[in-house]
C-alpha cells in the first residue's frame, strides 16, 4: 500500500483529459496502420505469386533423408498445381508428396528419402496460382537440387592415376609413387611407418628396430617448430636424418603442424589461435581457382611461412630425396586454424602451397580426408584430382581392424582415382581383415609415443607380428622397399 494524499477532483479531471489526448493521437495511427495492411493485402491478392524463398538451399549436401518437409514462400497468397510440381531423384523416380497451402507459402510433405541420392524439386512457371485470382500465375520457374546423406558402398574398385599431378616430377618421385601404387597399393602389401617424436627425431623408428630387428619402411618429420612465435628450431637435423633414412632405403614423409602465421600466438589449435585464413582470399573464381588478397597482412604472413617451409623442403629436393608431403592435415575437423575458415579458404591455401612449391619436383602431395557421414562436405573440401596424389585418412582406434568403411569413404571422395593410405593411426590395421574386407591401405603410420609403443594401441607384440610374425609376408619394412 502506498501512503499519501488522496487526489482531488481537479487531479482526476486532468488525468481524464490526458487520456483523451493520448487516445486522440493513437487512433489515427492505428487507422493508418490498418489501412496500410489492408492495402498490402489487396495488392497481394491482385499479384502473381512469385517464389521468394525455399526452405532448402540449392546445392545442399548431406541432407537428412528424414527431412520430411520442404516449405516454399511466395509473394502472394497461393494455390499450387499439385500435378505440375515434382520432386524426383536423379534416375527420374518421382517422390509422392502432399501439398498444404497456407496464405503466402505452401509445404510439401513426403516420406523418408534414399541416402546418398541427388534430388531435384521443380516448380515450373505457371504452376502457382493466386489464391484469389487463379488467372494470376508465377512467371518464373524454380529448381532446387540437394543430396542426402552418404552411405558407404559395400565394396569399391580403385584404379589410381598412373602419373603424379606434377608433370615435371623428379625421377626419384616418380619411382617412389610407382612403387607405392603398384607394389604396395595394387600389390596387396602395406608399408609400416613411424612418426618423429616431435620434429626431426628418429627415436620411434629406432624403438621399432630395437624391438623387432627391423626398421619401418617410412618415417615422417614435422615442420612444426620451423615457424611461429616461439619454440623455434633451426632444423639442422632434418637433412642429415632424411638423407640417412633415404640412403638406407626408407621412404621419407613430412607434415606441418603450422603455428599461427600472424605470430600473435604460437598455437595451431583454433581455441588458441585467432588467425583468419579467409582474409587471404579476395575472390573464388568460376574455374575453381582463387584470387588472393595480396596486400592483406594474413596473406603476407602466410607467404613468409611458406617460404621458410619451402627452403627446408628444397634441401631435400637438392639431395634427390622424394618426399610424401602432407600439409593442412585434418582440415575439415576445424580444430586447426587452416580449417576454421571453411572449405574455400583451405583449398585456396592448398593451391597457394602448390603454386609456391611448384618448382619442388620431389614432392608427392597427400591430402587427408575426414571420414564421417558428411560425404558431400568431404567432397567440397577435397582440393581436386589434379592437385592431390595420395588420399590419406587419420584413424585413432584401439582395436586392430580393417577400417574398411573409412577406406571406401576415402576412395569415393577421390572417385577411386587415388592411392589410399592410413596416414595417422592409433592401432595399426589387421592385415588379414584388410584383405578380407578389400581395404588396401598402401601404408600405415601410428602416431608417436603411446600410439607406437603402448599395448593399448600396438606395443611390442603387435609390431613383432607385423614385422616378423604371420603378417610379415604382406608387411613391408625398410629393408624390403624396392625403388
């Protein structure tokens, strides 16, 4: 309860007068609004119902097959012609649907669609009638194409390209690729690999040899501390270690955990890196290439780092060492900055790397595919058959399996034109299951540390099984590489 004096008659009269003034000013505004809305309704009733938007975008991929409805919005009240509008799969099969009109929109309702199928919704000109005047019809047709979620095929037949994408590839690079393609991938063999414990170290390969008496066929180095704000190394060990490995018959690989090019931070994970890769791109061109924002700070920072990486790789080129070069790995996972700006920015960076390193003819370019049910998205990220030599997959499991579904997924992304490799893994594959399931991984490389040495993933006994046990006749170690 509020305490105070009771207002007198004068105060009450003033209040009443004020309310009248307010109502007098509001009523014309409401009248104008009602008139405006009425005029808009009348105008739309006398207009052709053109399409203003559709709830699914043209070119959509990985659409849920249980989508169930598509809504179409129009500029005027609409009565659709059910017979003229079609929803059909790529093979021409028409999908039955029910149309429900609701003033300036209508909804198509249908059952579950097939997976991994291209569908087209077609709304011809003349198929939409004004609900108040059927003679008024849409003059513009609309068509929307979309693809449903992918289902891995039960089998694939892969016939990899016979030549590298670099027409001037060195003789050493061509020999290495021919060996990987013909002897390993198509020959039913798998090469073993190890990852440098950090950057250029050989400790994992030495550990495998100590426990099995044999070196793995492949060893991979990381340019991680070549650029960045701190933790920099001079990479003085890269050339001698790579040369010794190569001269002993081994396969040399390299990757790049690329630290923040802006040097504002020192990480490559997006949560600790604000680098915006999109700012290196000025435009995406119709032919699939990109125009670069050459004056942007981001572009200049990237170019500086690429020059540093190229200088190290050139040392290997000058020494005649072919390299399985795998930059921008796991991009579609978007946990690294090179994937955080989307597919176009990442592909633009891949093309920039290929342009700037185009005179290093010792490089075999390896792209890492992210495997899940988003197949259409994986295809959007793929740099293209003319820019990729080998397709890799990174799989971290604790069980030795064929990983056949992942193999088939990767093969489909590249239209079965590329060698497929297990570029990183936890547990190495089971070679018997690989053969039974048609998963012809060309090589496999457990990550360093526990992924190589712990029984949780591999450990001594599994390495011995691969190198000297019942898998040994199908597993290649360094002494068996024949280039």
